[in-house]
C-alpha cells in the first residue's frame, strides 16, 4: 500500500480557517490531494499528467 508524504500546497493560505490542501507526489505516477484540515479524511488520487494539466490550467 502507498504511503503518501503530504506537504501543504504553496497556493494555500497560512490562516488557520482558510481553505488549504496538501499534496503528495512521492508515489511514482500519482499525485494525492487532501484537505489539510481533515488529515485522516478522503484522498483524491490522480495521474501525474492529469495534475500537471490541472496546475497549468490554474496558472493560465
């Protein structure tokens, strides 16, 4: 089973009540995303390609 190593997104705000996500990229070919306020909550997993497309769309 994968063991994701989550880090807070650089796009997340530092305020405690803000909307924040954590992202894990340590599993080959997979990007995992979760709500930083629900560390034991659900995890969304996408391919690294899908995540790159998403990030590019958000930047542009």
